[in-house]
């Protein structure tokens, strides 16, 4: 037979055990009834208890520091709902503030389910047992000391963790600085011998090319091309190293205007004006102008390069909103890439297309990623092979 609360009210009211009847609904635990023993122990009025949520409304009235008690009861109620059987909590030290002042209580709680004929929980009986008198003063002090000690230990562990994190960060920064110094030093030292290789091979081409057979001439040209490719790679590495050392200087940057300027410079170099550039008006951001220009140069250079084979190449620059975040995007209708390898896209030297298909050092997008990181933003790309690619990015000032 289903429990009828009115039918058992008179019996419930005179129970010596402080008790509540809870009507659990979703995540709530609403009080349907409270007996006199509960009101006596807690020193609450019936109007403060009935139709109130145990966790949200009553617990703040019961305990000065309510979060621990709220967590204890929430876990107990969840266990009962999950297993449909009674659950006893640990004994909790509660500091109670009422009209008579502040007092300390040691309480233990029990939650017992009352089922209906369908085997569903209709009510929870919430009982409170005051264990205060069963604790000696020494036991009370030990229990409080144990809590203090635990908090101290946790604080100590947190401080130790913070120190270890700080040490690791210092080691990482030192290693990063050493790596940047190494890249800069090696790249700088390689430039001189490469210039000599390129210079002398050019002299061989100018003065002795007619004395070489076809195979020899081909080898000589390969030597020159290799030296030039290495020179370009070193230049890119030096740019990446310089960007890593740079502290951004923030100012308002008109991305719309800057993108058009960068695009015009790139097109002039390639003597190609067949690309349709579509730029959203008045795109602005607080950022480092020089770094943003370098980033746009790399992204637009890629977009031009990979869409150059299209009959009607189009590059779009604009903004969109995703998950309440404002994002900039640069989109082309070029060859695209396989999205399975998108995690390699921003790694230095990783290329998703061969050198024969599209020239490049594989440093450009790594530079872009480094610039975005310096601004506290993020960048990623979406693509379908043959349908172009879209690069999304934002800055720390954009929400």
C-alpha cells in the first residue's frame, strides 16, 4: 500500500528520533513533514523547515560552515536513490549559530527510502542522531585537531605542488630559451657557408656552364637550388626564433586593412591578380601589429599557393561566433588537406603536401601558431580534400 503522509502524521509527530520526511524530486530534497523532536534539536521553527529544500534551504540554517554538511548529505541521498536502501553518514562536527549563541554538535544522519507499490522511492525518511554527549572532551578535541591537521596537510601539499609547478615552468622556460638560442646560433652560423656555396656555384654557372655536359649542368643547378632552399629554411627558422623571443606590444590593429595590404604585396610578387579576395569590413583586435602582419603573411601566402590551381580562386576573411567565442577565419577554395593529419599542420617541418606539389619550408604555420600563442589565443583548421581549407583563430581579448 502506498504511504499516505496524512495517515501516519500523528505517529510521526511523536517519534523521539528527530526526523524529516523528504519528497525527492530530481535533484531536490523537499521537506514534506518535520516532527517535534527535529525542531527541538535543530531549534528551528516549523515555518523554516516545511516545503524547504534540505540542502539549499535548511543546511545553511543549521551550520555556520555549511558546505561540508551539504556535501555529506548530498552523497548520502544519492546513495539511497541509487541503491534503494538505507544509508548512514559519518559523524559530522557541526557549528550551529542560533539565538542562544554558537554551539558545537556531533551529528550522524540516516536516510531510509519508503517505496510505493511499483518499487519506486516515494519518500525518504531523514533522521538525525545527536552524538555530542557520547564524545568526551578529549575525543572532541582530537576530532577537531584531526580536521585542522588534515587542512594543514592539504595546504602543505598544495604549496608543495605549486613549488614543483613553478620549478617545472622555470626549467621549461630555460630549456625553451636555450633551444631558441641554439636555433639562432646554428642558423646564423650556417648562413655564411651557404652564401659561399651559392656564390661559387653561381660563378660556375656563369663561367663554366658551357663546358659541362647536360648531366653536369643539371647537378650544378641542383646544388644551387639546394643552397637556396636551405637559405630560405634558415631565414624561416630565424624568423621563428625572433618571434619566440619577442614580447607582444598591444595596440588596436585593423585586420581588414592590414590583410588587404599584405595580400596586395604577395600578389605583386607573384604577378597574379586572378584571385578574388573578400574581406569583412572593420575587423579589429588588440594585438601586436608586426606579429599579426607576419601571421597574415603566412596564412594568405598559403591560401594563395594552395588555391592557385583553381579556375576561380577565392579567399575569404571574416568573423564568426562559436560557443559564444568570436573567431576570425581565413578560407580558400584550394586543394585542402586530409583532416586526419590536422594535428601535424602546425608542427615545424611537417608538410601535408610534397615539395614537388607545393614549395615551402614547413615553418610558416608553426610561426603562425607561435604568434597566436603569444597572444593567448588558439588556432585550428578545417578542410575537405579538394574543397579548400578554413583557418580559425582568436586572440585573448576576444570573447
